[in-house]
């Protein structure tokens, strides 16, 4: 009889703990996300999740931080000063090559948001009209690639 009583008492105590855990607010886990630039359309999934409370429902207190220096977020994560950094995939390869202990954990935007842009009323009307120095001066993508537009024109 005493064994059965203790078993029931333990069951009631466990039920009480579970009820309290479900009712009492729990402390959300803080998570600092360093953006790669000021808030822009690339960050829409994160901003929407924060605004709609998706992070909070998952038990996360997410802080989205726009950096003063857009090259700093990966270095700050590597130094343990933030949890997650948004960066460009090509840059990540270079950062790892430089010795930063980083790993890719996901994709925010599946397609690169890079493009070639020209002045609407300028001397270039399509890629085939570009040449040498003129093309090389204006063709930089993602901060780490030089693009020879003449190669694009040949294809």
C-alpha cells in the first residue's frame, strides 16, 4: 500500500510540474543575427518571422542587427560576439580560406541578387558593346569577384 501511494504521489507531482511548465512563461533563448547590410529585401524572411512572432513561438528572442561595417558579421561570429551572420556564399568560401571557423547553416535567398547595371542613357546599350577597361571598371559582384564582361558577350 505505501508503494502504491508513493507512485500516485510521484505521478501527481509530475503532472503538476508539467502543468506549471506549460502555464508559466519560459525565458526565450536569445539569438543575435548580424545582417550583411542595412535591412533590405534579402532579409524579408527574417523580418517577417520576427514581426509575426514565429521566433518567439519557437522559444527564441531574436535580435536582428544591421552592421556598421558589412564585412564584420562573419568575423564577429567567429570571435563569439554574435550567434549568426548573414553573408554571401562566395565570401564565405574566402572567409573560411582565411581561417575563420564558420559553417554554412542555411539559405536566406536561393537566387543570387547580383546583376549587371548600366546607365540608361549611357554609351553601353548591351553587353556586346562593352570593351576592355570600360567593362572592368564597373564590373564587381559580391565584393570579391571581378567580371570580364567581354567573356559574357562571347557566350
